């Protein structure tokens, strides 16, 4: 562990508990990245938002897209978060 920054070297020896915690952190980060990517895809494509009906809806469209993207990422059905996790775990030596 780097005492100055508080971060662990990817090649340091970790206990099973801290290895499990690191895996959970990597999985959460991968899921967040997947949700971010889906949010941007929905925004760029113009989908995922209701059609404007009175002018006030559009200010909340980003919240709706974020919720939809979070639901997709949490479902795990696309496999994108898993692929991102595997890549990050391989890079971190986990």
C-alpha cells in the first residue's frame, strides 16, 4: 500500500477479504461505466426521452435517460459491464 496516496499497488499481496472488496469495487466501476455509455448513446440517438408535450418535460430528460441506462447496466443482460470488469481486473492483476 502506498502510504502517501492510500492506494494499493496492483501487484501487492492482498488478503482474501480485501481481494473480494477490490473485485466488488471493480464490478461497481464497470457497471457505472456501462451506464454512462448507455446514457450517452440514448442522448446521442435522441431516444429514451418522452416527446415534449408542454415544454417542461425536456429539462428532466437527462434524469430519465440516466435511470434507463442504470436499469440496463444493473440487469447485466448486455454483458458490457462484465467485459469491462474482466479487462479492468486483468489490468489490475486481480
